[in-house]
C-alpha cells in the first residue's frame, strides 16, 4: 500500500533528483547500440550512423520509462534496502503521479522515434521494452532467471544496433554478450547478497535469493565470465570475421586480454567486498576501466 499522505506532500523535485529517477547514468549501457556500427566503421554510411544515433535516443527513452515503472513497483522493497531506500520514489522525493506522467511522455517519444526507424529495429526496441517490463513486475523475483534476463537485455541493445546494418547477424557477438553481461549481473547479485549476509540478513528484499545461494552465484558468475572469453577466442581462431573489415585480425587479441583482465578484476574486487552494487557505476568511476577501454579501441584500430 502506498503512503497517500506522503505522496501528496512530496516537494517539487529538482533536476538532480529527476536525473537519479530516470537513471541518466545508466544511459551508458545504451552505448552498446553503437557496438555493431563501431565494429563496421570502414564500411559504415552516414545514414546508418544517424539511424544508430536515433535508436540510441529511443533506447534511452524506453530505458528511463521502464526504470520509473520498476522503481514505483519496487518501492516497498527499496525502502527496506540499505542503499536503494534513498531512491527518489522510495524516499518520497518524487510522487508516483509525476513519475507516471514522465514515463508516459518518454514512452511516447520512444514510439515516435521507433516509427521513423526500420521495422526490424522498431521490433527489437519493442522486445527490449516488453522484457524490461516483464523483469520489473515478475522475472526479477525468480532466482537465476533474473540475471539471465539482465544479460539478455544487454544483448538486445547490441541487436538494436545490428538491425540497422545490412546483412548484420553477429551471432558470435550475441553469444559473447550474453555470457559477459550475465556475469556482470551475477556480480551485482553476489555483491548485494554478500552485503546482506554481512548485515546478518537471510535474504535480499524483493528478490528470492538466500544466503545459502552465495557459492552458486559466485560459481555461475565466474563460469559465464570465462565462457565469454572462450567465445571471443573461438571467433578469432575460427576466422569468422569479415576479411574486408579486419585486415589484421591478430590485433584483436589485445581486446581479448583486456576484457579478460577487466571481468576477472571485477570479480576479484567483488570477493574482497570492494565492488559497488552496480558494476556499471563502478566502471564509470574506475580509471583502470577507461584505460582498458582505450586499449580495446587501439586493438580495433590496428585490426582494421
């Protein structure tokens, strides 16, 4: 039940508060829509680049709308969480009514942009929105399926970008993405569950994980991390890359090394209790992550 008095007395929220509610910092995840275009820069046209930018804006609008819906639906559980209780809706900084209005406006913007994009891209955006809502209302409460769903949502972002390029079906990239980002989702759950155990709580509010699940979450997270690296190595070894695109593919090995080091370092910090409960926030504040990102960019440039 919502606290009606609290909702009616909510003060006017500022730009910073709305930025937190819309999770603007999470828009960095949507940069994945540019990955297929970046991997195809030598063959990319201006029209395809502009469409990719439009798809990015649409994806940000959809993501923020679903974040609002998720936070409103999760308010009772967030108020019991040590860090999530300070979220704008859980803390009462923004009213549910205002959140619903903004979510509707963002959904309308995303719909208008999707209609201007190719049909396949619009349908992929629809899949993202549908799975995001399913996650918000039900899937996030199903152990293991919740992290697989998060990995899928990351991969769909890449699929949105790939749908704008002709004859682009990077199945190896989808496989790598599913394993890599599912591992990051396990990092998030491991960190949250470890903090709960340290606080002598038996489970996570709003989730169905128990303290006994910690070893399984760790094993599954490390396993999917290593699988992502194996997929990348198989891609290079089997020479599935486009010869017209990568003339010196051996340089891509630097990307493999950088990504392997980064994901294992994330898990090392998680085991030491030094990881933020959101790996994306950690990456945005971590200098080593930026350095490794530059190394990946250099390896791609040399491979072209």
